[in-house]
C-alpha cells in the first residue's frame, strides 16, 4: 500500500513538472489591452497573441483596416495583399515574405490559432507603410497609417490635448511656422484634429492665421461663426471714428475689424480703404458668407465696408438710428459697390 501511494505521488509530481512549462509558455507576460488604428480601436475577431514580444492579430482585419485587399489560398495557406502598387505575399509559418519581388524577414512567423489566421502586427503594418508604437502606460498597440503631411503651419500654434483653450486642455508642444501636419478631421469651425510628423496627435486652432488648411465645409462653418459673433452686436450704436479698444460703439470698419480679429484672428487695417487691399478680389456672383464688400461713400472711392451674410444680405453699420444691423444687398448698394474681397 505504501509503495502504491509513493508511486502515485511520484506520478503526480512528474505530471506537474511536465505540464507547468507548457502552461507558462502560453500565458502572456504583458497582455495586449487593445489595438488602435489612427486612434480608433480595432474590433478584432480574436484576442491578440503575444509570442516572443511580438503581437499577432487576426489577418483580415489587420490588412483591410489599413486599406489592403487580400486573397487567401487555403490549400497553400498563402495570403496575397494588394494596396495600390504594393503586393505582399506570405505563406503562413515562413520566416520571409515577398514584397514587390523583394524578400522581407519575418522574425515571428504567422500561425493559425483557434481557427484564425494570426499575423505579426508590426511586420504587416510597416510593410503597408504604417508606423507602429507600443503604449507602455496602457499596454496598447497604436498603428498610424501612412498619410500625407500636406498642411503647413503658418504661425506658431499650440498642439493641445483637447479642442479648446481651457485649463483642462494641456499644451503638448508648440508647432512652429513651416512645420507640416496631417489633418485628421475638422472638429468644428475653430479646431482641427491633426497628427504631427513624429506621430503626435492633438488639436490646433483652425483659424486661417495658423495654417494653410481649408475646405468648403470649414469655410462654411467659419462664415456662420463669424456672422453669429457679429450678431451679438446688433443694435450697437454707430459712431464715426469709434475707438477700437471698446465695443460700446462702432463705425463700419471698426466693427468689421473687431469681428474678424476676435473670431478668426485676422488682423485688418483700421479704415475701409486699406481693408479693401487685403485678401483676394471676388466677383459679385461668387460671394460667400464672410466676404467683405466695399462701397463708395462720403465722396470717397471707398468709404464703407460690410460683411456678406448670404442670401443677398449684408451685416454692417453706418446709421445712428439702426446701429449694427442686417439689410438686403439692394440695387442702391450694388450701384455703389467697388470691390469684394475674400479673406478666408
């Protein structure tokens, strides 16, 4: 009986020693919490695998999320991915892949696990032109797809953590004139989400002073914001030669100068004649919200300025009785129109 007990104990110990290493090898020491592509979390069909410090994820989502089309040969276990002129071919289990006729080393081969074809994330992403970063704080993998950095910073601007200038929105760095960024999206009329060339993401002012980025949608938004801000002063009394350091009275050019500077950070000369030299000239049939209209007045070639508000309306001031107000761009105004200028 004692002999049988000892034999059973020995068998149990032997079994434990045999199975322990196999279990340890399949348990990730640094779990991957999530995978992000351009700051959007990828919804993967299966949990990422961590093999020799290499993250493997389901093949189809990895390729297609980065714009590559794939074909799969189940007989040979070979995947072929195409993205533009790029062609990548890989046989599961091999330590090399073929990219446009050139061999690329694969440190940790792809494998089939749990019914899913798992591919090394960094290898695939970098082969497709993306950049991969490991976020130590959150134990997440972040992929940044290849993009064009085609927006130029015109004037030093803060890269912020949130699309506002509150105390909660921290300044991550200062972008200098000449720096290039990629615009991820237009948050609203005043903020852009961008990515820098060193793959930092954040928010910068969308005001035209700070970058050369523009779009029809952004122009429309900014025109609406400009007019909404100007409406705050409806009824404000007119005063010829009004001081520019106050908002209790305006003349036509001080009103326009104040609205453009406060809302869009566009600095204009004090008087309408000089304001008419700014921006570029547009025709009366090309007008859009926010364009400036200049008229003859008081015996001067240019003596009055108004903001075009769309739908044949203008926002301006010239009358002590009306103050700041809207009115139609009627024939009497069109006859006195000298030029229209676009500033954004």
